[in-house]
C-alpha cells in the first residue's frame, strides 16, 4: 500500500468540511482560502479548489459576489448560504462523532483483559 496516497485521500475526505468552515467565518477570496488551507498543511492546488467551490455553489451551499480590486481584475468573494450553514452544522456533528469514534478505537491498548 502507498502511504502517501492514503494520506492524500484522508486530506481530500475532509477538504469540503474545511472549506465550508473557513467560509463560514465571513466572505472569503479564493486565494486567501487557498493560503489558509496550505498554511494548515492541507495540501491543495487551484485545480482542486476551484472545481470544489463550483460544486458547492451549484449545490446551493455557497454564493459569491464580485468586488472591484484596486490592483487588478475584480475578485470573487464566497460566502455560505443559509442552506450552506445548515449543511455545515450537520457536517460538524458528523465530524465530532468521527473524532469520538476514532479516539475510542485508537486509544485502546493492545492488551486483552
């Protein structure tokens, strides 16, 4: 088995949750979103992020607005819709359950009693 491939798959599995969580804090420019993900060691490239943002928008979880920029073309800023906030709340419940379940499994010792 390829360790690196498994690690990438684990990150991809939580990418959508992380993206929604970042956007839930307020309007976000895609480049800033990419920077935060990269700084958190969520190895992401534009070719992964932009299609994900499009899927989330098409699902009604995000919306965006264009804002004029003083240093170039207009910028697209994303924010969660009400539906997106509810979706994120459900994902957070699932995330909390997964953490709890994983900790239960990984904290057990190998000794049998």
